[in-house]
């Protein structure tokens, strides 16, 4: 699957990469999210928030491994890297007051 921006995609199958379904489906996901939050109704969402969290998390983990230039082992239960404090530091940022995320939410 090739994602082109936020509004279009293409799919390919097999070793020959036979073209499959493609299009400009899905709509404006940002607007959809804001509308669902304002309505306090998660059934309005195009997809579960958890799916977005997991898929964006994979991209972030790959980016951290790339920046550190090594293979990393991630523990999904603790949401920390295994025995790698340097990589763990890259899972968050230094926030500026008053926009601080507490250690325990």
C-alpha cells in the first residue's frame, strides 16, 4: 500500500505488484477527529483512535532506531525500550510550562 498524503492511496499485490484498489477515500481525518471530540461521540470517527496510536507509534519507533543507528527492542507492555535509556529518552520531549504532561496521567 502506498499512502500519498492524507487523502489518496494505491495498493499493489504479489511479486508482480499487480495494481489493486486505489482512490481518494477517507475524507478529512483531522476534521472528523475534531468533530467527534466536540460531539463527545467516538462512533463518529472514521477509525478507532487506538489504531492511529499504534500505527503512528510504529513510525516513531522506526525513526528512533534510525536516528540512533542500531536495532532496538521495544517492550509494548511497558512502552519502553529494553535496557536502552538513551532510546527511552527519545520517547518524549522536554515540555515547557504550563504545557506539561504529568509523569502519571
